[in-house]
C-alpha cells in the first residue's frame, strides 16, 4: 500500500502537509521577528554608543517638528566647556537635582509624583535629564506605553555608555528653549544677544525656568509664574552649593 494512503484507503499525505504548512510559517515568522529584534537592539545600542563621541546634527523631536510645521528648527551645537557653568547648574536645579547620583531614573521623585497624584494633584512626569535626552534625541512627542518602553530602553543605554558630562551636554544642546529654538546657545543669542558662555546666573535661571513648556512660558516676556520659578531656581542653585555641585560631573567622573 502506498505510504500516502491510510489503511482505509484515504489520502493522507496532502492532509498532513496542509497541517504542517502553518506550523512552518509560524516558525519562520518567529525566526524573522527574533532576527529583526536582534538587529534593532544591536543597531540602537550602536547608535547610542556612537553618539558618545559624535555630535548629532539634529534630534528626533526637531525632525518631527520640521515635518509637522514645515519650518526650520534652529539649533547650534556648543561644547559644554563653552557654556556658562551657571547654565548647567540651573537646568540641574530646575529639572533633576539628583542628576549626579542616579542611574537615569529617580525613584524618590517617582514616589513623590505618585503621592502628589494620590493627594488629588495632576499626575506630572518625574523625568530625569537622562530620560529627557532619550526622548529628545531618539523618540517622538506624545504619550503611549510603546514610547515609554522605548524611553526606558534608551535611557538605560545612555546611562550605561555615556558619562554624566556627555548626557548634560546633550541636554544643553537639544532641550527646547522656545518656538523652533533648541539648545541654550541659540536661546542665549536669540533672547539676550549673548554668547552662551557669558549668560550669568540670572539669565541662566530664567532660561531654565521656561523648560517645562518653552512655547507657552516666554523668556522674552516672562509672566509672574516664570519669574517666581526663576527665583525658586536661583534659591535651589544656592542650596546646591553653586557650580561646584557639578564638579564631579564636569570632570567626567
């Protein structure tokens, strides 16, 4: 009796083969998915590692804005040594005071944000400077679980491969500082007609004061809220001990 006939004389080969095809297709799709995932992991890790030494000409957020608005986004790369130390201190005082010590995520601030939300306040982000760099450089604007997961991934890569000095340098160069303005160098020249190395304490704090939303909060026409936030930042800068607070970061330790 031929092998493809059952004892009852019914065709068996084509039926078995039709059952095997979906199984083979499933295995191929899983292998393809695993390969694509591996390529993406290696590619993203290689890109982050490369940017430890290479200064990027543009960020993902800038590209998104360029496509959405059809207007040029202004940014000018400036090495951190050419930026006033008070500017670096101001953004740390305003955005992430434990920046020199955490590993990309600030558990204390996350817990505090959750507690404030449970007390009835609006849930606000507890993003560190490292997380903001990950979003600005590699991701898109918006809120979703996918983007949050990618933010965690890129933040981990950044903290693993870059010194804190490089992370802070990226932030100072790609944080949004006004309408179609990115980085403190462009903002310093646009608002104050000053080189970023000559900003001084007061102007640095004012720039840092608008970072939560630099399109709504204006440097050139600061509201009472912005002035109060500037004064709070100045007090925090003093509480941290001045630019010496970032000595370890600036040395690249």
